[in-house]
C-alpha cells in the first residue's frame, strides 16, 4: 500500500557527515543565519533532538560546516614558486573555496578553527611563513591576521557591495572613482601584498 513501511524507501543512515553536509547545503541556499537545528533536522528527515547525538549544539555544527567548505583545497607545491607566491596562492584558494558557499566565511570570524581541513591550512600557512624567515612570534599573530583577511574577502565575494552616498561627503565624492576601481582580483592581490610586506617589516 502507498506509504506503508514496505513501499517507502529506507531513510539514509544518519551520521555527523550527513548532518554537516545538510547544514552547508542550507547555507548555500539561505545563508548562515537561516540555518537552525530544526531546519537541518527537516533536511535529513529526523527530529531535532536526534542531531545532538552527533553535534553538541548549533555552534559546533556551523564550525563543522565551515570546515567542510574547506575540503579538497590543493596545497601549493614547489612548482608554484617561492614561499611567498605559494602563500598568496594558498590564501586565494581558501578565499575562493569559502566564497563558493554564501556567507559561511562569517563562521570563521567567530569560531576557533579546529577542524582537520582548517588545521591543514593553518599548518601550511605557518610552515610557509617560517620558510620565509618570519619570526615565530610574528607567525603566530600573522595566521590570525590572514584568517581575518580570508573571511572578509570571501564575504565580499558573496555579497553585493553597497552604493556609497556622496552628497555631503566631499572626500568620498572626490575619491569615488578610485574606491570602486580595479577588478576584485587586483584589489585582493594588493591587500595581500600589503599584509605580507607589513609582516616582513616587523622587527625580529
């Protein structure tokens, strides 16, 4: 009979992986703020209480979704250039990966990155900085600075830039053409160069 246990397809087995994937899919469709435990539960066809077997709370779930968005990023190799070229390339790849998932990058601004994909990237950034001769204390703070840059750049990709009012703001009006000049890739490359130059300029 229609709808009987014998004719309904079996539900996919519930797992942390399926829950996190559902959360990231909801981010893609609706944005991070719209993802609730109830909505994720509906997506995986279970009760909200069942999710807590696999994640402690929404914060952990969203942190895992953020880490999932970083899956499969290729680490640069010697063929990609020196340590600085590889660092810039890696950071751009991370920005691109996060910006492909709406505003998931906003989670990285408030949650400590402890997932395997995040740690893999942090490890590589630290290793490249040390390879470039950056002092250990500067490396430790620089990785946090890069995290902020990555999150803001990915969010900028994912959202439409606001239209700046110019009436009553003479300096904004004078610089308006420059404030929006250049393509996003050129602007991001400039910002990243400034950050790395600043790190290298710090006393050891």
